C-alpha cells in the first residue's frame, strides 16, 4: 500500500506515520508533504493508493491540491477542525479523523479503505452522507480552564486569561494576565490539541500564543515574522517562513 502524508507539523507527521506502520507494517510511505506546492509535485510524480491529509498546510488549505490536480486516490483527512467535513466529502474523502488521533482510528480508516476498494463511488458517497447525518462530525469540545497547583493550593486557570504558553526544559508553563507563571502537566503538542484554535496559535516549537496578548507583528529576515506581546517573554518569538501564511490566516488576513 503506497501512502502519501500531507502534514506541516513534523511531530504530527511522525506520529501519524508511526500509527500507519502499526496498522500496516508493509505500508510504503512515499513522502511527507508540508505544503500545497510540494503535495502537488508529489502527486504529479507518484501514484499513491491512499492519502492522509491535514486541512491546514504551510501555504494554504489542502483542498487547493485537489482543485489544481485531478486524482482518484482516496483521502483520509486528519485535522483539528470539524467544520471542513462537508468540503472533504467532495474530494474523494473516505474518512475524516479529528485530532488528537488514536491508533484505532487510523487502523479503522485503513480497514475502511481496504473494504471500499471494490465499492463504487456512489456507495462511498452514500456511506459518508450517512456518517454526516448520524452526527459523526460533532463539534469538538476545547478546554476552557485548567486546574493548576500553586504551593499547597489548586487554582482554576481560565484559558482566556492565559497570555501564552511556553516550553522550558521539557516543562510547559502558562503565563497568566496577572504576571504569574503556572506549570501545566501537558506537552505543547497535547495543549495545542486541547485549546481552541481560534484563540491559540502554535508560533513555533516553544510557544503557544493567545490572540489577546498580541500587540505587534514585524516582518523579519527570510520571511519570518517577529511577534511582540503585551507581556513580552525574555526571548524573542518568531514564526517561521513556512508557518507565516497560516499565522496570517489565523489573524484574519
């Protein structure tokens, strides 16, 4: 089984590829593409049996790939956003997995692909329509608060009062609007999946920022963006050139 992965987050791509090999040890991973441009290039030169695709890529949304190049290859979408389910239905989608992804979801999606190989497109479309009517694509519930420890006390920490979250020596800290710093018992990858994406953005491997804390964005060298916050951390925060397009979309540009 020849597989392409479209995912712009390296850690997420690595985890997904591991889950695929757990489900199908003999799978042939052709490539991992982090952008619409590289995905189109790969489809042009490769003939995959199956595609796993995130919705948001480094330079746009993955639907642009299928608008620009025709392929009959089935697609399994893996995303943190549920609102694209109907759009995915139109581009050979056979499943739609909401992050965080469980091993059983990948295994079941691949089994679904294998079972559907002998079915025609109308049957697949009918199956997906039934899933939508059954409410499979329900709105994801994001965190609104954390319970954090401060000395011998447990304190409720509201997410809309967190200016930013950063990782230091493999420990995650939340900076509160009061200037207090609290330890969160999760990795930044876990927190990115738990927090509302319209409020928090993963600027880089070290920082998750809340839109309420953003005061200024400066264009830096090589297409990077420098972020200034109303409670500036000790180190400057940069958004890479690859993620700058997604960051602009997040800001409503």
